[in-house]
């Protein structure tokens, strides 16, 4: 959903979780990819084969 450009609120709604939980998971993704931004995380995810386009 990050690759689709969705914000935390939309991600939370689509997954049926709280916005706080979505924010926590997004932060975890950024940390695991050693990324500073959502865009960088998506780019790294594509390069590493984690996101198929």
C-alpha cells in the first residue's frame, strides 16, 4: 500500500487496524529498510524484489 501512495489513515482502514498501529508498521518498514522516507522505502523494496511492479 505504500507503493500505491496510501497514507497511514487509508492503510489502517483497508487493514482494519488503528491508525496508530499502521503508523507503527510503516515506521518498522522504514527502519528495516534503513530508509528515511516512504518513497525511498518503496524504491528499495522494488530493487530488492519485495515489491513487484
